[in-house]
């Protein structure tokens, strides 16, 4: 029996476990990436592990999220990251060099390699044929220290692409269509593996748009084969030596199959406030827009920006619209400038923003009150833009450019000829903002500004957990709900300060209540913790004394982060029990035997509920120790 591509890469990296769906496996990690907003914690954790030099083939530290530099906090983080990278053998991509996923695709990704990144959109690398997985910072720190990465063996969904995209229909519409069909929780513990005759029509950056937004399915990752298209991209990057051919066996077995005829697709948009609320642009026609934001790790490649420039060429941005463009990398910026596209953008009235995440994570360029913001990004969660009542729509760069001119949603197919823009055969390459570490970093002094607070450690778990219900939330709660980013992003390296804002947008009193009650429990619905990889959504609740989270189902990365920080993740055996628990109910759970039957006693209502977990023996030990770092310490002292 043949293997699919996912199984092939996993097999080549398997350290332990069996390749059966749902069983716990561990794999060797070849490359890691971090970005600054998760990276400061990841490197503090790496330091705590006491390893002098990273043990991976390649580890890269990017600065792309926190670049507003309103005061000392962001630049202090940058200095910490720069010096810690030099000391420990990590490549450093300076602020301004680009968004981690775009730069990694251009300069470092290699087909067939495993990549673990402390950012949920790390699967972008799947566009190059990598097994690229998002994880919490601590898991990435462990991988840098040479530990294998543990995960559930994913089921593999084959997505068969046939036909060809019509004019004005794009890779973004492919992934929006997958999201429409599969939903934001459809992909948990699955890999989406793309195949079929249409593959040869999709360039690597287009494939990367698709794998990037596979994160919104909740998937472990998405992957494309490495073929001649991949070779052409690597050649254009001067990296043909990194290419290998990689594809599924012809008799490979998959868990499920999705068929998609690209010629039948039309331009789509994800409507407020979830990436799976997909409608056709036809249905939205005429809706006035106030802001357009083009960029993010989803849609900021050379062709994306050059096509926008070609659409805008000789035209003007609508008087009622503000158009912001963040090229994905300095390479994209350089190449659109060299080929004359930059000028077209400026002449049309676009505002050129830095090559960073920027508006995608609420770092500037917020929409007006109740404004309609049309974005080429991957997430449209409520409040993420920085304006609480803004309405965010996710679309292709083409749809965004046409809306920028028209001032309203307009089916681009009516707009005129689809501009022909090809990927370059050879990009202008300038790696001067990538800093390589010295062979011996032992003499380097790490700079720690006042915003770099010490790392909090969890306490070993008691044999009984008791306390109050601190909050009851519904389905699809995102990590943006739990731990808002935006204006609080500069607090990422300062847990005591950041923890004051846990659940702020949902319940302003949460942090005070948690402190006053000496911790307690969180109750949630389906797909709890979807979205980002930010471990602060577990670390800060841990700091506030949260003992367990009881939900209907968890999102993958958040579940792993809860374990890493010693918070017990439990699911209701009977989903109806969820609605029986109210705020302030006093709960007790005997956890002396985590492998036995687990019952939650609601002392306030005199009820009890059966709960379960999916933890491995190792994960149980980690939780009992108070989290991964305490576990490692205990292991080392034993
Ligand atoms: C995001 O898109 O939400 C982020 C900001 O990139 C996060 C990481 C973070 O919170 O720092 C992600 O996607 O993992
Ligand atoms: Fe940055 Fe947005 Fe991509 Fe997250 S989703 S890495 S914030 S561009």
C-alpha cells in the first residue's frame, strides 16, 4: 500500500509512535521559526532549558508583528531577540525584512523538511512541500533544544483540484471555498493534502495562500507536492539546490476526499466575524467600503501586489476609501519597485505601509467606527482590527483592488480585462537584513530591557481542584477573545502586565475576578481556543490561577498550550452539561487519578458531570508538574 505525501514526510521524521490516525507520535524537527510576539517568550523558555546552541538544521527569528515602536517596549524586544539569536546560533531577520511566513517561503523553506513555528500560519511552508506546523513558543523552544515534537497522527484529507481558475478568480477563492465547505473547526487533527491536474496551474505563492489559510480550518497543516512548479520558484529565488521532487504514491490512501473544479469557482469573501462565513462577491455587490487593507502572510507576494498595481494603474482610489498596502517582504517591495509597480500604487493613492503584519494584528491602520474593512488577510475576528464594531471581510487582492476604486463591493469580473502578471523568473535578491549568527556566540551579552519580565512557572497540580467558574463562553472562542493582541501586543514579554487583559473584550472583570477568587475554572463550547498559536492564552490564565478549562471541544494548538502551562483541558462527556454551569458556581474535581473516571461536582447546584481528556501519559505528567518547564526541571533533577 502506497503512502500519501503527509505520511511520507512523517515517516522520514518519525521518532516514536505509530502512524495511525489519532495515535500520539513524535517527529524530528528540521527547521524552526519564531516571530517577535511569540518569540520573546520562546527564547526565555529556550534559555531556561539551558542549551547553549540550537540543535536544528536551521532556526530563524523574525521581527514582524511588534514594529510600531511607540516607546521602548518594541525596540527592547528587538534587541533581546537580536542578541539571543546571535548567542544561540539562530538566524535573525531584522524588523522591516518582512513577514515571517513570506520570508521563510522565499529564503529558507525546503521541500520535504519539517518546520515548527511559533505562529499558527507556519503551514504556509506547505506550499513548498514542507510539513510545516504551528505550535506554542514552548514547543518551538523544545524543538530548538533538540526535542522531538509530539502531536496526534493527523488524518489526511485529499483535495483534488481539477479545471482552471477563470479570470478574476484566485487561490484565495479556492481556500475560501474549502473553508465554506469544511468550517473553522472542520480541520482539527487533519492535514489537507492538495493534488490533481490543476496543481500545475498554481504557483508556489498561490499554493502558499491556500496552505496559509488552512490554519483557519483548524488543521494541523496543509501540503502541496514538490514538482516542477516548486523548482521554478526555488530557481527564481536562486535556491534550486534546495529542490527535491516529492509526491504521494499513486496508490496512496486518504481518510477523505474533496473534489473541486476550479473552473466553477467565483470570487468570494469571508464575512464578519469568522473566516468560514463565506459568500460570493455577487451577493455583496453594492455594499460600501471605507477601508481596504492589502497584505498579510496570506496575500502579499510579488504577483499579489503587482496585480493590484496593474488594476489600479491609471485609476484613483475612491474618495471615500483609504487603501493601505503592506508588501509581504522587503524582497517583494524591492521587486515591485524595480518593475515599476510601486509607482502605480503611489499614483493611485495607496498608502504604502511597512512590510509587516501591521493592520492584520491591529498594529495601526484601524478602520473607522462601524466601518467596512475589506482585507486580503486570513482572520476577520471581531475586534481584531482595533475597532470594536468594524466589519471585516476577507477577499483576494483582485477583489480588494476593484473595491478600492469603486468604493463598494463590485464583482471584479465586470471590471474589465484581467491584468496578466506573471511570477518573476528571477527575483532581485538582497539578504542584507538577514543576520547570521557567529560560529561561537558564547561571548555575546544578551540585552534585556525592562519590558522583558522573568518567565513565570506553574505550580504542581493538587490532587483536588476546587474553585469558582470564572467565565462561561460559547462556541468558536478564539485566542483573540482570550488574550487580545492589538494595542496590548507590546506586553508579550511581560506576563504580569499582559495577564490584566485576559478575556477583556468578552468580560472586562475577568482578570480581577480570577485574582480575587484565587483562580478557578473556564467553561467553553466547541472549538475553544481556535486561531493563533499564542501561548499567552494559556500562560496568562495560568498566571491568574486558572486550574482547568472545561469545554465541548478544543482547537489543536491551544490544547497543547494548556498542557504546556499546566492547565487541565477537559471535555464534557455529555455536551448538554455545558449549559448547566453558571458563572460563580463552585466546582470540585478529584484529579488524584487522571487515568480514571473524572467527575466534576457542582457544589452550588448539587449536580455532577462526567468529563474526559485526551492526554497521553507524558502530558499527564507535564500537567501534574505544573507545566512543561517544571516537568523538564523535575526530570533533570531526578
Ligand atoms: C495571529 O495572526 O493571530 C498571530 C498574531 O500571528 C498569532 C501569533 C501571536 O499571537 O503572536 C498566530 O497566528 O499564531
Ligand atoms: Fe502576521 Fe497576520 Fe500573518 Fe498573523 S496572520 S502572522 S498577524 S500577517
